[in-house]
C-alpha cells in the first residue's frame, strides 16, 4: 500500500570539517563523497516505489551535484526530485527550515547525512516522522554506518507503507542543559570541560574533561560516549543514561578512543545511572559546556547548571530492523501466494 510515498533529505555541506581531522585521524568526507552517497540512497528509494524526494537546498554544491545526476538517463527511474525553496544562511537554520518544510509536505521519512551536530538540530523538529541517519561527520556516535543504498530501502519501505514503522522505530533519548536562562539539547553527550574558551569547538583534549552525561554508551563507539561504553554499556533504547565524573588522580583508569585514532587513558571518580527527568547539578564552578562533542557555552562561578535526560527525542528508524521486517513481510506474502 502506497502511503506518503515521499522522502526528505537533509545533507549538511559543512559536516566532516572540524579540528579532529588535524589533531586526531578523523576522516574527511568530501562534497563528491556526499553526492555519491545520495545517488546510492536514491537507488534504494527508487527500488521501493518512492515517487518523490524533497531535498534541502545548499550553496556547497551538494544539491547542485545531485540535481545534475538526476538529469542523466541512468537516473530516469529515480523518484521526482524537488528542493526546498529556502534562504541559504550557511548555518543551522538551513537544516531547521528544511525539516519544517518537509514535515509540512508530509514526507514519510527523513534521511540525514551528517554527524552528531547535524542530527542534534532535529531535536523538537521531526515529530512523528521517522529519521534515518547516514554518517558523514568527523566523530559520530548517533548516526550508524549503514550503506546508503540500504538506508534508501529502509526509508522507502516505511514511507510507502510496505512495512509498519512501529516495528522498526524507537524514540531517541536526549539531554537538556539548563542554566536558568538557556536550554541546550544533545542526542549523545554533554560534557563539562575546564577552561574559559570555546575555541575550535571540538572536544579532543581528554585532560580537560570533568563530567560526562550520556544518552547511551556503546563499547564500539568513538568519542565521549566510548568512556561509558568501556565502563557500563547502555543501549540506545533503554530509558536510562549515564553520569560519569572524572579525576585524573583516581586509581580507576579506562583507556578509550576519544577521537578517531586518538587513544587516551582517563581517571574515573564515579559512574552512576542517569534516570529520566532527574535534574543533576554539575559540580564544577566554572568552565565550558560541550554538547555532542562540541564546546558550546562558557559558564562562570555562581552559575547554576543542571542536566536532565528525556526519553522523547526524534523517532529513529532502525535500518537493520526495517530490512528484517521487510524480508519477513515478503517471505510471508510469497508463502501465501505459493500455497494459494
């Protein structure tokens, strides 16, 4: 049954450009790489009967490159390709306005090319629209490393109604940081970092870390979430998160990949479960708050900062589950046909 047979695409032209490509061995994803990923995605969407794709506009060459490929005879079987009519600001509002436009057009799913920061912009914007993420950032934990062609199949099956999205989606957790006047959100981690400058943004100096709050912690992750993954693995779908306090003098040590190719040993003062809605006051008197690996806000002595965990984040499409459900549905249908 065809239902909402359209899919939205968010492709961040600025992803994979932070300092971890220099201080660590973070990979670089070029504009051509992103266009190639989108072409593979379109093949998967076409195979499942998606009729229309609505893509974010950008001035970085991604939209232009995808549009050029779509005009070739080899792409004649692709879904119709439209672009969001939006003002390009070269900032976060490009993503937010594009998502809002896609939701107003009732797309059946949204596919995001970017890193943790790109996906964080979707907080509060996607509602009940399933989101599938393709990793193109430097240091990612939220997007999984799925082949774009397969992501296209999964998103297409959901968008067309070939499978029930309730069988292959879950609500992501998020972290909220409050200082009385400002609220910031994170999909992976919040960290309290020594210092008084935001500087390059990316957190890569492990010696500056004081506290880490995590939505989930996977042992095979890279980045701040790997700290929790090596101490107390916590899945994306269980309701709790983790709160870790660090102390370089602690005899409890853990060695983790803090960035791609950058391994550090950390001293652990404590590890505790972070319950949903519980507000945890941070202990540092001054420093910098990092959200999803990016230093974002300074705070000074006397500022009351608290962090809490929410279980009602974006609706995430689990690609593996979607493909398994599609296979089961196809097998059942073929079996019914065979036996008459």
